[in-house]
């Protein structure tokens, strides 16, 4: 027997040593904004002529907005790019519950007078939290202008007025109740709910238990508001129900609202049927998945193009859009290039930045974002800021204005919620503080989550709150680090499984086809044992499909000493690392 080691064995041993080390800080995740914007400008030149004309009329001749969708067996990712820059990012994984917006038939299990709250059994692992205030009819939302009262005088008289003091007697333990999730479970806390049901459509929001009809104040044009109010008054809405016109309805004709209302009423009829048939706590309605929500909430006139890398998802989206906006079908494109779609448009690097503590600003400064249990702290540093008038106040104001724009973007990308404290560079003059404050309010105006921004104090501190519907994006991507007992974070086994499959697809694309009659190509994957267990137990079928589809053989070798975020793919014949 030959005592010399084969090249494959030597390469494996060499790579094995590197896998035991902590990965480098995300390698190089830097990107040049100017290059990204230039690439977007080139894509903008290829859009249809009619879209160019409409953009010019609307005062946006050079803007180019596109939605990029990456669909894989374990997760779906949606990114919205404005002139190439990542503005919105959402991810949904297979098996994840879509809790926010879900409607349940529940049963009150307990009343806590001290908390002024009820705990409701909704048939899930955790009881839902229902504050007494959320049982009462919702107070008028300041962001909505009430246009129409859809309740008759008789109906208003029949409605029993109750106060918080009346709730324990009106809703004793064991009472059946219909609730909707407004905030998903976070940590050990159960979901938060309300009895003020709201079912969102594309252009309208249906409120079955409220007779108030209104229009979003985010629609600023006075002439357009007048037109929409007229449409709202003419809609045939069942007595006692209310609707809200969404910002997506701006510029739409009345038939769009009529069609949307009919769809929402059919949904409510189905919910009512389930209420009548069910006796025990159960789910009555669930929000659509990420793909359908993307079409419903983000496919507006401002969107120039939608790219999808999966054929099945592409077909599904065309079916969905055909029902609600047939004219928009022309915007959809099936992405067929070999390079992964998020890499093709420099999205991966921009996403990676959203998980970093430090974010560089274009002019050389930086912001530092720290998430804690109680609040999120953001610090603004000048760093090597290349502003003008460095010795004067103009430099400080310039740096703070730039930071305000980037902070608002990062808050929305990371889905940060709760209390947020921002420490801007000190500004002595009130007009300068007001300028930065107004920039912050302006940048947050399109955020779908409710926000409340306070003026900057004399110490340069801005306090704001943002509605929290679910955990931040980082909470879904990372898990507690097994190497430091929760003091740090590493990627989860599921995340690593997704990345390994993604790398395998990329490697296979670059392999030369095997000659006819030759043995299948052999790939060896070196990885952490916990990730291997995930592949064996839950993702085995996906890997088998990869082998059958591409005619290759996969071998996995694991060692618990490897770092969980490290893996390597080798050529089984040569031992060469493949990327």
C-alpha cells in the first residue's frame, strides 16, 4: 500500500484547519454607491417608452425602482431597489408562521386587573395578550381623515357604550372573542391582539366592526384627495362597516376600489362562515405569503420592473397580478442568468451591511447601531467626513443631515422597532437642530410602520419610537452563539443549509459537463456536525433532488470542531476547493 497521501486527503486536511477558525468579518462587504447607481441608470434606459413618459410627467425622469425576488426551497427574499440602492428588504422562511394580521376565534382564559389586560387562548402554544384598550372601539387615527359615517342613527343608539371598568363584567373568563394579531410573539412574550379587525386589500382596508370611512393623510395632493373622497362617498359599503383608502389608491379610478371592496367582502364572508362553524379557538384568516403581499403592497405605479429568479414563483406572481392589476404583467421578468440574482444586482453586500454595527456614510462619517433589550442606540460620528467648511457649523449640519437619511433607511431595512435613541453631533443653534429633525421626519414619511419622532434636544439627542410588528431581521437570521453562551451570535443551521445549497448551485453551474458514460462528478462538503444533522433530517429531499437533477454525487464530512459558519466544497477527484 502506498504510504503517501493523495492530493485530496492533503487538501481536506489543509481546509479542515481553516474551518476550525472563526470566519473573517464577512470578508469584503464594501460597495461603491456610485457604481451601483450607474448600473441602475443603464437598466433604466431599457424600460418601455410609455413608462419613461409617465415618469417625466410625474417629475421622476431618472428614477428607476425595481423589485428583485429570490425564491429558494427554504426561504424567499424580496428586495426593493431605488436607483440601485436597497430601500426595503423582507425575508420569509418555509414553515414560519405569518402571525401579524391573522384573525383568530379565541376564548378568554384569564383577566389581570393590574395589567388591565386579558389573556386569550387562540389555539396556539402561547396565549395572546389583549389589553383592555384594545377591546374598546379604536380611537380615531390621526393619520386618517374621516370622510363618511356608515352607521345609521338606530345602529349608533343600539351600540352599547362600555368603559374599561365595564370590561371584566362584559368579558368574563370563558367568553368567546374574535381577535387579530397586531404584534407577533417576541422572546417569551405572546402575541398582542385587538378586537378592532382590519383586513387590508390592495387599495382599501376593510374594518368590519367600524362604521368610519376615511382616507390616508399621506395622500397630499388636495385635488386628488377631493376626487378620492367623492369615490369613497359613492362606494356601496354594508351598513356598519368601514373602509380606509390606502396610499396605493392615489390616481386610481373608481372601478379599482369597487373591485377591491368586493374581494375584501368575500374574505369577510368566508371568515364569518368559519366563525359560525367553529366552536373552539382556531385560526379564521391568515395574511397571504410574502409573494402575494409583495404584489399587493409594493407593486405600485412607481415600480418599473419586477425580477424573479424562480419559474414557479414567477408563474404564481403572474396569476396573482392578473387578478388585481393586469396591466402590470408587462413589468414582470423571469431572471435566467447563471449568476445568483442578489449578487447580480449587488444586493448581498447591501444586506450584509444591515447586520453590521458600523455603517459608513458616503462623505466619510459613520453611524454606530447597537440593539439592546430596552432600546436601540444610534451614534453619529464624523470620522473622516469630507464636508465643506470643516471648521464651521455647516460641516456639522451637513454630517448630521447625511446621517439622518441613512439612519431612516437602516431602521426600515433592519426592521428595528420600539424606542430608538439617536445621538447626533452637537448643534448649538436651534435652526440647525430643526433642520435635522425635519429631515428625519421627511425620510420616515413612507414607512409603513407607525413612527413618532420628537425634536432634537439641546444635547443633540433625538428620541423616536417605531411600531414593532415582529422581531428585527437580525433575530430571524442569527441564533445565540454556542461558543460564547449567548454573548454573541452566529448563523443558524437553517441559514447555513440555505447558503450551502446556494453555493452548490453556483459551483454546479461552473462545472464542465461530464463526458457521456463517465462517472458522475463527486463533490465533498466539509462542514459543522450540527449543520450536517440539519441536512440529514430536514433537507435530505432537497439535496437528493440536486443530485438527481444535475447528475452529481454529494458526500458530507463533518467535525464538531469546525466553526458552524464555515464550510467548504471540494472536487472529489482532485481535492481542489470549488467556489
